[in-house]
């Protein structure tokens, strides 16, 4: 993974930059010693590490604005960071950039049950929002598996999903407003407690922009009432194709489950050994289908799902009898990654999305690649929305295995794009998939995205080296070429 | 008025047309079905770019919950196709044609996306923005480009679909879109509460929205407060029962609408039919926090006692009809929104009024400047629908 070369001029000016930050954020808010900065050297994509230039932890919007304005004026790069749980290197530090940590923005500012929303600071954890409102029977729907640690600001940057987004949407579908600071220090508010925008939907654009457009300082999220009942159904199939058919049949029958997850035989084995969830070890494909809503509806839908599954040759059909068992069914799935971690020194987790109808074909091709590369692959995925999480097992101490794992991963993502899917369903591009962007997008597509970035950050100072494989200067991107020869286009109908 | 119309037949001709406009410095009035020509600031363009010739369904995969279609495809064609497989556009796009003095059914799906329109189900299912999965089109440099895709979950690159939804054709001209579809509900029933005034109706709707009964429509029209429940039969029954118990405290008399009556009622709310009768009235659309709806209307009625209003989205969408005035009372309406946040859009007014009054809600200087830079990043020469948004 190549990062842009460090700017020696910035490194030389480090002392002045630290002093300027100390003037903006007094006290302990500036960390410039190696030991203090060590915890920030990577995010959850921990294979890649880099010490930042300096860490700054502002506490007020005014400080964030002053820091960004200083950085703009002095052409210093900035990497924003929430809880540092990005799986794609989105918050990985850059050696000649300030790391702007938002962890001190950790307060719930307002809960408005009548209008079903909460206004929180970006450093509040995803689960922290639900914790603040669950005593009233409400919750915040997106539930990425890192929800105990990941921050809402990070969720906005990554447009985080989770196992329930088939029915309840991603972060972007559950936001009402944000306050953010632009690179020039201007503070703007997008949305609020009302729905939709009267102008361009910049809230939608900001969501999933991976920290490249602005720094979020406040978030208004939509709250939902907790469903009164939830039940999980375990469905084991003798073939993966049977499991995939069942997924399609459930959806075609008009049912949108709260969650619909699939695990292959190896993943089932690992998870079962790890937590003892009672998974059927003979199944080649295991589905966990969760149905939620009023009790009568859940009973009715569970019966229909059971019927569909039996019609598709399910050999195991078990419905959770109580809340404890429902949680147990999920425990294996939720622990699947650490469970796989037990059988391999290292693993690489991918995140492509494919049309559901191509699942079986993609799984088959992955197996063939697995033989070619000589590396095992285990599959856990959000089957309901076609979001795959193949885990490639390898040993990072063996440089050749690491190289093969990276190539295998890239091949899987190319395969996803080839069958009509995308590189990343929920983890983000970051640095991890940056160099594969050209597989999914043309140069024109990418130039257009970079031009949008120029509208926010004309000097490419925010989160440099992420998302785009090669950066072009805004001045160059802004040039409009007008051809001299006026083309008549005589064939197009005119009136 | 535009000097003429150019009507490309496919994506390649569309790109050529934009390239020609760029080379000749020609501004384009971009339109599909033309159903919303009388909505928004009137424009002075050199040429009409009519995309209705780029039409048709490209691919429909019901089990993938996605339909891909060309930009000029009429809404009625999309809805008829989905109905065959018992699916729907969950954002319930309104047909504003009749409100704007036109025939019903003239709109295109992409036109609804360009206005980010949504009906009563906005509350539970989102707006057009939440259902646009991806697109291809031509930017103001005459370049063909794309964003998003056909899959449900996708965070690869910026979500330009969100930016395009609600851009009123000012950023790019689309030739193809992929849109998420959902199963249509088996049953639709509506609980009606009678006799509540605005101030009592909105808390009742908010209580219903905060209940576990999964309300998919909450409107207050006249003295009727309507709550829609959709789904499979046993669930609908149980939720209606629970909802009645919850709302006993409101003291209102209650009855129900069945599936067919419900469809008619919610279609009328969706298409703003309750304000249709007086063709001369100025019509505003206000988005606000639900509990603020009746407060805002009361402020306006204090100045304009004859103002008519009804509420959708649990009170968060106010449709307002005012007696005709040259300035559409825009200062009054926007002041009434006050500091609570939200936005007011002038939907129906004479052309001269729409030319002189800000149709879209004014933005702070920093936000307006940012929006102008975003426009420039896609359409640097201002070819598309100049003046409509920025």
C-alpha cells in the first residue's frame, strides 16, 4: 500500500504547527510525543500503521473551525478520526498530517421523543445512542458489528450498515441533520429535525464521504420504536445453492426480514466451536432469518419462512423459543470473525456487494480462486442485501502469503464488480480498496467525484491518500475544454 | 422562451447534445414528461432538452428488489410494471400534475427523483433519495459518467445519487437510473379520528408514530386525523386494535377505512387534492419538525385568517394554501418557520410571482456558496436549468 510521499517542508515546520495547535486547544488536547501518539498509529485495518505528525483533540466547534482554518491557511493536511474502528483504513494517520480526534465530543445533547430524534455529538458511540433512549422503548437502527466502540461521526463518514439494514436502511437513511466544519473554517448546518433538504442534499453527499469533505461536529439521528417481538429462524441446507434460493424466495414472496444472514460450512464450524450456538454442522449453507414486529405478524411470517425453507430442501429448521435462544442464534454469527481468528494467524475481511442472484456463482468462483492461491476462504455475509464478507486466511509472517492474500482479495472484488456488484458494501474504500477504484469507475467518473471534493476542499487537505487512486489538482480538474469545431449533430431530432 | 427543442433518442445522442450546447454556449431547459414545468423559478434557456425519447425499462429483477430504467420512462409505465409483481415504489411519489393545472399521469420517475418527491410513506420508507441506487448521465462538460450501482448496499465513492435526487435537473442530465423497489402490502387500513383540532391532532399522530404499531401514514385533513397501517392481515388487525387503545385518551370518535377507501384517501393526500379546489390559491409546502407544524400554521393564520392547511408526515409536512398576493407572502411564511428549522418551497404561484420570489428556501451565505461550488463542480458553464436552484 503506497501512501503519498511525506512533504519535507511540513515535517520541518512541525514545531510551529504543534505550537499553533496548542494555542487553539490548550492543556492536554495536543499530543506530540511518540508514546502518547502510539494508540493512534492505526485503525481497525491494523495491517497498516503510520504515526501522525501530531494528534489534536478539540473540545468545541470553535476549536475545530480554528484548526481547519489554520490548516487551510498553512496548507497542512488533516486526518479526521472518530473511534478509529474503520476496517478500510479510513482513519489511518498520515505522517505529514494532523490527526484530528473527535473523541471529546461525547455528549448526547437532546432527545426529542415527540419528534423521534436525538441530537448528539459525533464522538458518542453508536450503541450509546440506543442506550440513551432504550428505557423509553426506542433505539437507533443502524447496528454495525463494532457498535459498542464505533462513533456516530464515524458512522456518518462511512455510511455504516449492519445486519438490519435490509429492512431499516443504512446510516444515510436514518440521519436527519448534521453540523459540520468546512476546510475554510466555515460552520454549516445541513438538515435538522425536519425531513429532506430545501436545496441540494449535501447531507446525503456527506454521508459516506469518508472524511474527505468536512468534519462533522453534531449529528441528529432518527429514532425508531423497538419492535415488540423478534424471533430468529435457523435454516440449514445441504447445498449453498439451496440456501441462496431460499433467500431469493423469501424476498420474492414479499417478506423483508429484519436480518437475513448466511454462513458457509467452514464459518458454521468455526462459530460453533467458539460459542456453541447449536448450529447444524452438516449444513453446507446456514441462514439466520430474523423477523420482527408485532407478535402475530412475527408468528405468521415465521410460519411462511419455515414453509418456504422446507420447500427449498432445508434439513434444519429451528425457531428461537425465547429471547435467550434468539440471542444465542446470533451469538455465533456475531462472533464469526473472532471465531475464524482462532483457526488462522491472520485473516483479511472483504466487503463486496453483488446482486443476490449471482451469489452461488460468486461463491463457486471464490472456491476455485482459493485453490489457485493456495489460501482458504471462509464466507459470512448479509445475504438479504448481497453484501459478502469473505475472510481470507493467511499468515502475515510469511511475506508470500500476505502478497497472495492481497491478490486473492483484489480478485474477489474484481469478480464482484464483474457480476454487477461493487467493491464495498459498508466498510468503505479508505486505503484498502483505493487502488481498485478503477475497476468499478472510469477515469471520468473518478474525476467527477474529485471535482465534487474540490467544492469542499480545494487543496485536497482533508484525509489525503484515501479513496482516490491518484489525486489531480483542482485547478487542473476545473478546466473546461471547449472544442473549436462546432459539431452540428445532424441526426438528433430537433423541433 | 427557448428557440427550439432537441430530443435525443439514446445516451450517445444525449451526450452529443450536451457537448454541442457546451461548445455553442447554449443553455438547456432539461425536461422529461413536463409535468412540473410550472413548478420552480421560470427560466430563460436557449434550447429545450427533452429526454422523453430516452425511454423504457432496461431490467426488472423483482427478487433483487431493483428496477433499471431510462430517464424518460413515464411513471405510470413503471408503476404498472411493478404492480404485476406485487411490488411498488415505496416512497409513494406524488403526481402534482392536477395541482399544477395539468392532466394526471404525465410525470416520469426520474422527474420525481429530480424533485426528491415523496408521499405519505416518506415517514417510514424514505423519499426518492433513499431509493435511487445509481445512475448514469452526462455532466456539464459533456462527459458520460455514472455513480452508485444496482445493489442495495454500496459505499463505493461519494453517494452522488443523493446529490442528484432533488437537484431539479441542474447538475447533470440522467439517461438511466436504478431504483430500489419493495413488496406492496397485502392490506391497507386506516384509523380515522374525528373532530381533533390541529393542536390536538399532531400529538395524537406523534404518539402513534412513537408506538410499536408501525404507522406508514399520518395525516390531518380538516377534522379528520388519519393513521395508515399496512401489512399482512393478522398483523394489521392486531395493530389497529392496539392503536385504538393507545388513542382512546384523545377522546376522539374513531372509525376505519378499508383497503380500497384507504388507497383513495392516501392518494388524495399524496397528490395534495385537498388544496386543489381553489385554482387561484398560492400553494406552499413546508417541511418542519412534526410538533412545530400547527405552531407554524397558527402564526400564519394570525396574519392570514383564510389560510387553508393540511398536514402529512405526522405534522412534519404542511401543505398551505394562501389567498393570491403578488409576493406569495413569502416573508410571512418563512418567518413563521422561525428558528425551529425546516424549509418552505413555493409550489404553485403565477409565473410572475415565481420569477420574483425565492421559490426554494433561502440558505445561509456559507451554505449557498457551498451549493454554488457543488453546482460548478458538475456543470461549470451553467448549462442545465440555469437559475432553478443556484
